[in-house]
C-alpha cells in the first residue's frame, strides 16, 4: 500500500483490509508513537467535517506528523477561482500525503491523478468514504469477533449515503446478508447493489424499521442528508422516516450493536446512548486507530 492513493474501497483487497485492521489493533494499544515526525499531512476539507477531519488530524498528531491545510474552501484560494487541479498540484509540493473531502463525486479520483503524493479520500459527494468504511469494519470485527456470515441492516439514506455505499461493497467479501431499510425514494442504488448480486448474496428490502431489528447483528443507522437534496420539499417528506428508540432494542439479539457514522440529527434518540448495544461513539474513536494505520502504511513506515 506504500505510496498508493485510497479513493474507493475497491482500490484495496480483502487481504489489505486485514492488514489495516490488524495494524489498527496495535495502534489502539499504543496510539502515541513518533513514527511520522519527518512527514507532513495536508488536510483539505472543501466540505464541513468534524469526526473525519479531527480523527485524521489526531491520528497524524499522535504519530508526530505536521499538519497543514484548511477546513473551509472559502478561506483558501479556491474562493479566488483557483481550480482543484492547481490546488492539489500546489499542496502536493508542501506535503507527503493529502487527505481530502470534496462535495463533488469523482473529485478525489481526479486529485489522485494530478497529485505527486498519495491522496486519501475523506468523502467525495455521495460517492465513497473508504476510510469510514474501514473504521466501520474495525468496529464490526471488534464487537462481533468476526466479519464473516453476519446479518447487517442499513437504515435511512441508502441512496446518497457514501458511508453505506463503501461498507456494503466491502461486506460483500464476507458472505454478509444485507437488510436494506429506506424510503422508496432513498433505496440503495443499483450501481452498489450489483456488488451484492455479483457475489450471489442475499439481500432484503424494507420500508419499516421494526421488523428488521430482531434479525440482525449490526444495525447501521444513517442520517437523512439535507445537503444532498436539491428540492427542500423532497427532504421534508423523508427527513423523519426512521427514529430508533431504546425500547425498540428490547427484542434484539444479545450481540447486536448499533452503529452510526455520525453526526446524528434525530434518527437515534438520546435514551439509546446508555444502552450497552449503542456503539457509535466508540466507533468514532476507532477512526483514530484505523487512520493511523492507513497513514503509516501509505507512507511506508509500517
């Protein structure tokens, strides 16, 4: 993986997943190691982010790397009309690796083609979010003891949810049974569903949340993303489609864990937070260790 960009979860193999997750386990035991003291990470966020940006920056900082970049494109020369190509070519002169989030699908792939250093995709529109996917895999393996033969439910925005697109694609490598819960308007795109079909795996589609909860090992909740809707009325129709309450987990499997890529709005009520099956805040913490592993492997220090 040395010097290679990570743009889509399909850029790496099942064996690569294991390498990354095993190294993340080691970083969890010892996260502060000054192995990147001679490296600079550029953090370019053209779109708002809290967990992804902070966990990447925390990961780099704990490993001793220097961090440059911006959290808002309006504070960069993009506001003056600078093209993405020029921004990336310029920044790649200043850093050893680029972490980038951008609202346009395909932007990270393009950036990797013009950059002289590796690019890690921190989310490109509604397309992919491979580093979130890897921390999700880490969280599933940690809570279930395996990634194989699990029943996983995806709830909410399956159409625009880039975290869903990446994780569904990755889980097709592990004989997963998929339970897809969404409004009709937000069903999983056929371009993602084809990965399930190509592996001849089972998937079931629902419009109601209640009926799926007793069946699954992982409940992956997502936010209905207002920023992905061009028509505000369409968003209003679906925004409160699914709300998980603590009482709804009463008949769930003992091993069930609730994941969410965060931020949540109102799709998980706060009374769920104290339930031992709620795992989303630890899931976010796991992002630091997984991103440490990615930085170390891509820069060739591990």
